[in-house]
């Protein structure tokens, strides 16, 4: 029996007291958000119409390395954190690999994922600012659930626009949001101008994330005392999510373990950016080296097949422009693709780091992802979310390479959440009905051709 | 800030190395199982036709206080245990009570409940005996999922008979079982004689737990290399579940905390029996005193309105007779009752302890249970299972009594699992469509009138 336990839990005293802002250590800072009308960098004042003031400050600050975590957020974190850093002894044994595999499991809370780490922070600052509530959109419902939990706890109103087809087909997540007191509106709806317009134009539409974003933003800016919040992509979100990486690093340092490879799934980048933060910091400062791998779905390959350019964050093209690896804001991943990681772009921070060669990216096939998910579930006892399973796939692949070469590398990956609300996808996989959709070069070229003028 | 952390996790070294057999300290031992044909106590040999040999030994042993937990089971436990003992600071604050509330949370594993503690033990002994597989029945699917996880891990075949209406209406749990490699058959089925007979007699029936038990038992005894396993009621199950109470006690002792009141929900008694085991042991030996409260649904009130008598454990009347508080094996709780705790009887061990005055019982109303569940979810961040929420209801009630009297009592309750697969019930509650069914005295008298002859 090794000295490393199956699960490492930090004590409350060991938990991080500050978030770490990776940008402070980046030589090339992420490109600023641009005003889509003027093409000029968005000012704090402009952003404060949509976002809370403190969150705007966090969004724009490229220099401050550490932001103290307010006590009320630290107390909330204690309700479901520290999350365990797990040594995957059972998976290693099953694979017969000399690799040492660790994963940071973020699914032990009712939202089922890491999203809660930023949801509570965003809700907290909204309350501090004296706001009445926040608005957001949600697709499958993971982010909406996390935000509902945070708002329910703080007594803040929460208006969630849920893509209509998900609202109807995934009633469970909707009900969880209602347990936490949120109002959940199927989008498009009659509650906004943009919703009415879309309904008039496309009667019977089942909605899209782009439309839900537009409705949430409109509701935030047209209701006094409300702001809009977002669960990924933004710098502020990566800042809050750094708690994942900080806890992981403290736990590993405690046992003298240093990862050779760090792997995370990447949709908008919230989990990956959080997991790698302190490790990437060391790498940027030249204090240590790590192989860092972003894993994305073959059906939505922003890093591996996208372009590094300014683009809209939303398909409705109402949000500021962000410079990022993108497939074009009109790119819509196939409906055959399960779970999240459906975003056409990628966090600006991660995009700059990838452009500068600080990390790698791979894309994986959907059925290979579910094969890994099932293998993992059987030996590690956790039914993983499809999103997280992209990282599992890559981790298993790296561990199997170690088996070939006989190298005992240490692998750390992020297990972002559980798949309890994704069983329709598992069922499709079991029944052999899962389709692997890979966009053609033409598909991607077509949406990239519509990149905004800002790219000159 | 108090010195007690929000969550207490034992280290792996501190985890229990033996299960505790409460019967060893009982002056009045639980009554033996009877052969329904002869009315004589079941012998080990008779029981071994249905159950694994080692499990029969555990079932019948009223004297050995501690059973060492085999290393392979301890390793499996490390995959998802220790479970956290949580100080419910947020709930206390919300209630404004001077009471100190603790709960032992067993839901942090994919089966979503404590059932896995016994599932892995039963699967392990089946494998040790060289068996090919095990059979069982499942209603909502919690026990079936736990057993599937255990068998998937050990490479043992697992045949689950799932009540047909659940199989069709709750496809998610079925899919989780399939992820873990189990074969799941809707019951009644054509795979057994009893199933065929029922289908011929009642074409189009959606099945019952009693019928599923009969099919699982028939499959076990008619297939060489198979045995039947059960997730509650039996002495062996309470033995395995003692790990819940042992961990709780070690954690509380570590911080010098002694509960005044211990509360658990009670269906067949697996969680309650496990949670209270070491505390009840002290009480039986006269070393300490605790108020111990069993909480059952008003719609299935075995302790509070049942009779202490010999009865069948199954509605099919094929299993041995057990002496227990029972509503009669023909009693079927209203379909309006959500979640588990639907069993007409109660563990023989707990029944004897209740008869001897060592514990209390209360019954609670379904809508009051969901009200407590939602209140809890909003402040403690965990969406509780309907079963567990019975204990939450009683814990909140006791905490509110403390608020009235100003007493700072220490309350420990068992939070057996999560409600992620019970959202249809939550939806009914939100929509005001939840019905509180209370059986009439005539209902209960009618089923009690059919108690078997063995009661003389």
C-alpha cells in the first residue's frame, strides 16, 4: 500500500484564501474585449451596464496576481469544498499502467460540476452591490443550476433563460433550479423584445443558446437592479475557478507529488483554466515545466481547427468581441454531440497561452469518449459527465503510452462533474445509436468567413 | 468561527477495520427467521440455497461483536468513503436554533446512497465463494445501481429484476445499471416460471416489488453458481451498514462531541440500523444514553401503526418469515408516496429494540417532508433523496423545539442519499400536486388480518 491515500482532502485551514490571476504572470496579456460598434476596447463603464462593478474590475485586471476570496464565499466553499484529489489506484490497476493517475473531482455538489465555484462569486458581488438579482442563460442546465444554488443561498433573485428544447426535454435540471427558487423561462419567450421578434420570425422554434443569451442580457439591462452573469469564457470566471488548481497544487505539494502532464476538457475554458492556473503560473515564471493538454470534442474543435481572431461570444452577436480561437460565432456543433463543450470559441486567456506555445490541444471522438467514461465508471465508481470524459479519454491514452514505454509519469486531470443528467446520451451509446459528427473543412470555412470586421 | 469544521473526513487510517454486530450486545436477541413450511427456525443449510455461505453465517451470528472487514472491501470503501460528517452550520443559522446539527452524508457515490456499503460486501462474498453472479430485485433502482457498481468492479454477473413500471418510467437508473454491466429485466418477465404465470394471469401488469423478488429468487436457485442478495431488512445488511455509525462515532469522538438525539429514516432499516449501531451498543451496555428516533412515512407506518409479529418479507410469500413490526405483507403503500421507505415491515433487529423501548418512532407527512427537503437543499447545497428527507424533517422539528426551549442539544441525523433521480416527485411538490395518503385503520386491519399462521 502506497503512502498516498485514495483521496486527499485538504483541511479547512489549508484551503486557498485567494484566487490566482494567471494573467499577472503572462508576458503576452490576453487581448482586450472590443466594443462591437466602435472596435475600441470596452471600458469599465461600458461593461458595468451589463456586469457587476467588482466583476468588471476582475475582468480587466491583468496585473494583480492574487484576489482575496471574501469570507462569505470561503464559507460557502466549505459547504462543498475542498473537493477531493483522487489517486486513481483502481484505474491504474485496470489499465496495468506504470503511470500514476490523479484527478480532481468537482462533482460532489448538487449542481454536479465545478460551475458553482464561479456562480457563488458572481452572485456574492451582485449582492454586495445591492442588486436585486441576476440573469443568465443555460443550455443543458449545469450553469443554471449552479447559479440557482448560489442565488438561493444568498437570497438573490435569479432569472434563467433555458433553451426551449432543453426546457422541455430535460425537465430534471429545470426542477433542480426551481428547488433553489429560480424562475426558469423557456427561450425564446414573450418576456423580451428579442424573444418576441424571434418568435414572430420563427414560430415554433425550439431556441438556441445564442437567443437565450440575448434574452438574458436584454432582461439584465432593461430591469433596474439586475446584471447579467456568465459561466465560462470570461477572465473573471477563470479567476474564480483557479480554486480548483490551487487546491490540487496544495494537495500534491503536501505529498511531494509533481505532475508531468495536466489534462483538462475545454469548452469555454472555465475548468481547464482553473485547473492549470497555478501550474501554468510556475511554467510562465520559468520555475517548473508541465505538459498541459486541452481536450476538445472532434465535433467542436476550436483549438485544433479554429482560427485565432476577434469574434462574437454569442451567436446573436450582441456581446463584446473577444480575441480567441474560434470556429466562427455562426458555427453550431451537431445536435448529435452530447453534453457541453459546444462553444464555438475559447477563453481569451487560454487562447493566448495556446498561441504562445504553453499548452497543447487534442480533439477526441465522441464514442471513444463514452468508452473511456464507462471504463472509468466501472473502476472508479463515479459516473462521469460527458464533458469530463473528454479528459478521461486523453488521460487513459497518455497512461497507455506509459504502459508501452514503461515510464511512470504522473498524470493529473480534471474530473469536472457527474453524468447523472446525461443518461440519454449514455443510453444512445449503449444502444449503438451514438453518431460521431466531424465538421467538414467547408463547414468551418463557411462560419469563419463571417468573422467580424474588427480583424481588419 | 467554531473549531468544528464544516465537514469532518476521517483519514484512511482512522476508517473502521471491522463491522459492529449490534446483536452481540442485545439481551433480547432478534427472533430467528422461520421456515414458512415447517414453522421451524431456518437452518444455515436451508439459507445457503439462497444466500452465500459467509452471509448466512453473518445473518445467524448473534454473538460475535466485530467482523473484520476484508481488505478488498476496505479498498473499495476507500473509493467513496469515508463519507463526510457535516456540521450543518448553514441550516442552524437559517433556523436560528441553538441546537448543533450534524449529518452523515452517504450520497457521494454514483449509486447515490448508503446501499453501496452492503452491496460491495455481498458481492465480495459471492465472488469469494466462487459464484458466477447474483440476482436481485429493485424498485426505484437505488439498490440495483449499488449492486451493479459492486459487481461491475469485481467482474461478477448481476441480474436485476426491475419492477416494470419503474423500468419504463425511470430509464435513467436502468441506464446507470447498464453502464456497470448489469442485465436489467423488466418484471414480470418471460425469463422465470413465476413471471410467466403472472403474465398469463394478469396480461399487461406493470409489476410489483413482490413479483420482482420472486423472479430474482427463482433465478438464483435455478441457476448453478448464482445466489440472491437483498439490500435491506436482513441482519447481515445492518452489520455492513454499521460502517456509517462507526465512522460517525469516530469523527464525533475525535472532536469530543456527543449527540443527544440520533435520527434516521426507516424503510427496511438498513440506514437507521447502520447509523445507530455503535451508539445503541453503548446504550445497551449502559455506557451512555441517547434519544434515538426512527422516522417513517405516514403512508407506510410500520413502527407507529404496525404489529410486532411474524410475517413474510415479500408480498409473494416465498421468503422466510421474520418477526418484525409489520403492516402485513399484503399492505401496499399508496402510489402517491414518493421514493423508498415503502416496505411493509422492518428489520428484526430494530423491531426488537423498539419493542424493548430502546428507541422511539415518529411518522411524518409527505408534503412536510418535501418542505424540509427544499429548505435543507437551499442552505446546505445538497438536494436530498425523499427517503433522507424524512430524517431532515424530524431533525428540523427537534431543532425548532430547541429554539423554543433555548436548549443547545446536539442532533445527529443520517442523510442517506441524493434526490437526483427523484425530480418527478419534486416537480409534483412544486406544482402543488403532491398527495398525502394516510392509510385508514381498516386498510391496516385488513392486511394484518392475513398474517401467517406462525403467530399461533
